[in-house]
C-alpha cells in the first residue's frame, strides 16, 4: 500500500533550483518514482547536465528550462513550457533560494530586497502560476523549502531568516485557502546539509562539518535525506498533511544538563 502511495506515475513535477543540491536530489527521486520532471535554474549547462543524468538514471522524461526565478516573466514561461510538454502540473517544489550573510547594519536595501525576491517572492509567483492549473484540476501538492533559519533565526542573516519565516507563513495560509481545491501545501526546513556547494563554502570559511551540526545525531545531513521528506510530502502517503513546516535537522538542541 505505502509503495503505491509513494508512486508518481503519470504525474508532472516542477523543481526550481533543480540543477544541484537538494533540488537535484529531489528531481532524481521523483523521476525514479515515475514522475515526469521539469527542472529550473539559471545555469543552462549545469541544468542540462542534470537533466541528462536524470533521464539516464530513471528513463523518465526530464526537461531543463533555464529560469531566473527572480524574473516573473521567466517563471510564467516555465509554467507554460511545463503545460505544453506534459499538459498538467501535479507537484511544485519551490526549492530555489540562498543568501549572502552579513551583519544587519551592513545589509543594503538592495541586498535585503534581493534575498526576499529570491526566497519568498519567487515562491509566491511560482505558486500562483502553477496553482492556476492545480486549481483547475482540483488537485496538487506544493512543497516549499525553508531553512532552520526560518524557525530559529541566524545571526548575520536577518534578511534570510525573515524571508524564510515568511515562506513558512505563506505555506500555512496557502494551505488554508487552497485546501478546498484538493491542493496540499507543506514546507521543509533543513538544518546543516552537506551539499557540494555548502561543503565548498565550509572549506573556504575553514569550518568543520562537525562544528556546524550541533544536533543530537552529531552530523550534518545529506541532500538525499531532505529529498526523502520532500518526496513524502508531495506523495499520496502524506494525503492528510497540509500547512505544516517540518524541520529535518538531526534533532532539537536543548538547554539543560550537558552530556557526560
């Protein structure tokens, strides 16, 4: 029963930020489970290489659509291309995001706006445009990718923390408004994840992954572990889950008596 509920045969999915990291891991899993996938990001070469890899691994159709998610017209074209190719949109994963850290007093207005455009405005436009077709079909699943920063905040990331927190509330309200159309909307908030780009950033900053984990499991997570939760939330196995933000972070960090 659960195996059938985790299947995506005949369904079409859009994954933004799908060329690397969590987005790529998610697109790979969706394709292996039978979905037809459209992946989007700014880097055309990187994106096409990812699509080719997905096609070879899964045998599923995977289309690369270069897209700057900060460009509203580009998002509209992404959704139109998906409908032209597959005639439906069953799953949307708003994964594109990121930040540049800096002290609050040094963040310029342009920098603040840029982080909000990338992390929340883009998800709103993608949801609005893909949502038109989900509403017409009376079904769909949307998964937004937040961050632990959206739950606890992070020093040096006031703009990023605020944008990700906004994404979590956007998730909740969208789920409340669109549940009547059979659309579920959830959010995943990853902790420290050892993606290729994150590991490179850690090397540059001379940080050890163990220093970043600080969780009960004592390690950083993998992109595949985040993709597992995303795919679950997009699947029929999560058919009664909506409006939730789920932290995937290795467990809570609590004050109190220290470990011996």
